[in-house]
């Protein structure tokens, strides 16, 4: 099983909302400066594109296409990354992936590009 597991995707009408989750299964996210985490998405026939990121100091950034509608957050207690998506548009339809580059398990730090398996978001007009 992939160490990152997304959930929360689904089908909604335009204007609706969804909250995606990305849990580290069997691992914990690093608490160091390498603790940056991101959400990406990939629509059919398109390249995977950056959606939003959150750094270890809590700084966030967003793609222009989602700015003001999406909110990224991280809950340390739940060890889970979130993406709250409001005012969804049909062009937001894509597979959404979370990514991080640092995970810890059993006191060992693992550095790599870790991706989840993706969760599908479909927005109808």
C-alpha cells in the first residue's frame, strides 16, 4: 500500500464543495523543514499540474486557477493533509494527488517523492 492515501473525492455540481484528505498510512509526515506537502491534479489528456502547497512553517501557495476557492491545511494531531474545495467548476474535474518528500516510520526518516494513489473529483455543470 502506498504510504499516502487520499480520500474525499466524488461527483458534485458546479458551485459545490468537497474536502480531500491525505493520510500517511503507517508513516508520519516529517516535522522538519522537509515537511512541505502539495496537492496536484491531472485531467484526462493533460499533464499533472500543481494545485496548492503548504510548507513546514505553514506558508501556503495556490495555483491562480484555484486561488480564493481552495484552502490547504495540515492537522498535526491527525497526521493528515486536507484540501477544502469550494465553488467548484467543471474545469476542476481531475484526479487529485497529494505529495510529500519526507516521511518517518519507526524512527527512520525516508526521503523520496511520495505520491498518493489519487482521488477522482468530477464537477458537472
